[in-house]
C-alpha cells in the first residue's frame, strides 16, 4: 500500500515516534487508535515502549485513510474494517496512487 512508506522498509520494529512522524500526527493519537482498534497490537520492550511492526503500519494506514481522509467516525471505521476490509484496502491503494500521480503532475508543471 502506498502513501506512508517507512524510511527503512527492512526494519522490523518502529517506535511510536516514528509511526507518529509517518502519519504526521501526535503520539497520543497513535496510542488512542491502538486502544480503539484491536487490529493494532504492538509488542512492548522491557521498558514498556511500544514496538510497531510493518503489519501495524499497514493497519494504521487503513485507519488513517478511513478517519482522516474519508471522514469516518471511529465506530464507522471499525465497522468498515470488520465488514469490508478488502474493499477498504483497495480504496486506500487507489487514493495513494492518485496522490502519487498528482505529486508527479505538480512536479512536472513546476518544471515547465
């Protein structure tokens, strides 16, 4: 899925700060979504720091897409993910590709 690619795709775990930076949100929102969405389940190290996997990042992408880009409520996003996860993934991928195309066209326009 495009849009929020981690800077180091080979990395196994990401800190809450790294995840927050990927989505340009506060770490408190990441913690809140973690509590609200059971599909997010980071590991915790001995200090209690959250360690998010690539799968968690992909789930955050879906949540972000539904809540921030499409304006779903949290309950609506939970229902959509439960009822139509595959459709949601497809829609999020299309939106990400369109954003990439828009960025390319804007760069092309600047170059002219």
